[in-house]
């Protein structure tokens, strides 16, 4: 456990003896300040100040993750792993808005690669449990109100690019937040393939959860998060 007011603090954490990593991740150009505490894979954004960037960048994306994410890597958690060798990639997340109605999402950020390192990073797969008013995933909506096998729905599917790489986002309809969800990531990978949506990559690098935050807020909580790779 710990607490920070720094922009980029990182800390190795554990849940049930499985290794994860926490990142304060105040990466946006409009970042001003933040105060965050964490305990295992849970964290609380006590306060965050700043403004949306000129290219729609959030103030930051405080996150907990398993695997290789950006320039960082968690301890052993089962990721990265070739998709061909994954039977299931179960994950669950519970978060709490605490009355926050600001511009923020609550999103899984899953990175794919053609290797087991960041050098092969090839695509993003996102699952938005909250789509706020005035914000949207990258690209454009290709499918609306669709079902994904074994994943409570419905979902809107957005297809676009981030940093020149494909970004596929499955998002809840605006105004219909999911504060708790358990899914198999592979159900979304298979769904994208069945819809002929290009999602390049032979390996799942990482599974992360957090909040992309575009306007100031306080006491936004991620209460629990786990990843189970088989």
C-alpha cells in the first residue's frame, strides 16, 4: 500500500500472491496535480486537477495492470502470453463513482503484440464500463447495441486508431455504467474476429484497468481487480 502526489509514481503490488503493478500515470499535457492512494490492486483518486489536452488527451489514466504495459512491467502474473496458448483470460473489476459525474471513463486497456515485449506492440482492445457525456472512444461506432458471448451486454463497438495502431473499443451506452463486471478477454478477441474487425497481434501483453479523466474530480475509487490466465 502507499500514497503519492507525484505524477508518475509506480509500485509493485499483489492480490492473492499474484503480482501486479500500480501506476499514477498523470501523462496528459493538461496535468496539474493529483493525490492517489493504493492498497493491492485497489486505488483511490483522492483528487486530480488539470484540463483536457488540445488533441483530446485525458489528464491521466491512473491504473493497475498485469503484464507489460507501456514502458513498465509487473511481476509474474501470467502475461504476456501467446493467444494460441490461452484457454481463458478471466478478469474482474469493481469500481465506485462516489457521486462523480465529471468527464471520465472506467475502462479496461488491453495491449496486444506480435512479440512478448513492447517492441512488438500492435493494437489496443478497450472495454469501457462507463462512457461519459461529451467523450467517446477513438474512431467511430461501427456496431451498436450488440451482444458478446458470455459478457453481459449490450455494447457499442468503436473502431479507430491511437498512435497509428488499431484501437477497438467495446463501450457501454452513455448513461448505463457497469460498476462491476467479470469477463473472459478472449470472448472479446473472438467477437472482433467474427465481425471481421482487424485486431492484429499474436500475444496478449497486458490487461489494465483505470480511469481516463478529462476534468477535475475527487474520490473516484477502483475497489478490486484481478486477472487469471489459463
